[in-house]
C-alpha cells in the first residue's frame, strides 16, 4: 500500500529535495498535500506531477493564479493560513515540515495530533515550542524525525546507544560566506554577499542565517530540546568542508561521526525510509581525494548569535520564541537595508533584554496561544529597536 505523504514548504530547497526523492518512486507514495509561498508555477507543476489531492499557497491573493495553473487537473487549490491548517489535518502517514519560520509550528502540531510521522526541517518549531512539540508527539504516539543535517547525523549516531552514555554532542558549521573575512569588513557586508554559501544550495534567508551563525544558534537550541541534553554538553565547531555533520562523544572517550556530501537528500531520505536505509542519489565520498578535514572553534566576536543561544537556553520558558521572532525581524531589516550585518545580533540581544524585563512574558506557559502572543509582541518590539538603531 502506498504511503500517504504531505509536504509543507514544497517550493523551498528542502521541499524540492523531498519531491525529487518521492518522484523517483511514484508508486510507493500517495501525495496528499503540497504547500508553498510565492512560486505558484512550481507549486502547481509539482502538484500535477505528483498527483496531489490539494495544493495550498500561503498567499491568499494568489489563489486565482493557483486555480488557473491547476485547471483541468482535478487538484484542489486553496490559500491562506486556514487552508494550510486544514491541509495539515488531512490524514497522512508522513509529513515534511519545511515551512520557513514560526509559521511552520502549527501545521506540524496538527500533523502530530493526527498521528503522522513528522519529518522536521522547520527549526523554529523546536526553538519556539520544543516542550509542546515533543509532548504532542508523545500524547498521540507520533514520531518526530529530524531532517536538519546536523540533527539527523546525531540521531543516526545514537542508534543503539543510551543517552546516559553521551558525554557531549558536537554540531558543525561551515562558517558561512564570511568565515574568512576580516572582522572589520563584516559591518559593511551586503545581503547579496551574505546569501552566497560556500557549500550548500539553500534559500536566501537560511543562507544569510548561516553567515551570521544564527542558523547554528537555532540548531544548538534544537539539540537541547530534541535530545534532552544539558546545554553544557553541546559544542559547535567550524568545519569548512561541511562533510562531517555532527559527532557524538561517549563516556568511554569514543566519538561517532556522521559524514556525507553536503546534500540534504541524505537526511531527508533517512527520515523518509526510516527505520530502513535505501539507496539515495547522492555523491559517495572519496576520502583520499578529499584529503583534509579542518575544524576550529568559532570566534565569539564574529558569531555573537551562539552566545545569545546559550543565554536563551539558560533563561528557558518562552525565551526561544522571543529569540526566533527577533531574529526573523532583524533578518528582514538587514535584507531591507535598515540595519547592517553585525547589527542583527545587537537588535536580537536588545529585544531579548527588553522582553525578559517585562514580567510574565518569558515565564508564561508554553502553549500555542502564548507562543503566538509573544511572537507578535517581540516582532513589534524588535521593529522599535531597529528604528532607533537605523
């Protein structure tokens, strides 16, 4: 029997890699829903190619365009947040959560409540509401499988192991576009320069987050939330080759490393076929040809986002939701030219300070409503901070 699958964030890089794998075995899958943003032509094309039941665009103003692109296919077209949540509630066995940003949290929760296996590529879900997400999975008996390359690597290194034996977890970072730039030059970096990644083929926002290491800061928080490990046991290393995705250190001194070419189909394929391993159309590493693997400690001055992530984990509560919302708005500000590259961290830190000083916000229960409320409050406060700095 074909597995029922849905892909939320289908037009992004993760979604497209997922579609590539599913399209190679069309008889094995029944595609229920695809969602996307502005790329209506691609969304419609993939929905038709995969025979999806419904295609949803996040932009309500593009509904007529999507309907036109799907005309005669028999595929339902829908638009907006309500339509996305309804699509997430449609029965599925396996759901890819690849929507970028806090908007990906609620569809993932709905899929988990329905008992679907959630392939989680949306970092913000664990950062903003990790305890809620994990509790929802436990209550419904659903499984969350990590799709970030780093967390998939950790997950795989832990197969057959006991968490009690884990001494440390090391996640790697390429260092992004500016890893070798002089520090004094970073203040003048442009969005176009930050959006060029040396190793990975990703979207604009996540590539800029890689350059600032905000991407890795989110992943540090994700590691704590998903694996339940003490933050003091989580380390970050800059690894320019992006071949070692993570390492797990055990109490006998052993280090288990996961290696692979920088291709997201590794992690997606593992989650798609779990607990089996299947052939994947990815590059096989030639270690002799590669020759050298480099590692170095991240520079705190170059990557202040990592320090902020430590502070967020220490604060707990809804501080992750504040961190993510402030980060997203600061990134918007950088892309729009309102603030400089290094000012993003200053903006996020100030937003965290201000929101933490207002009693009750950070310490409120981690519920979906509270996450939404603090997200909105933080975005407004972050805009005020940028207005003052700009």
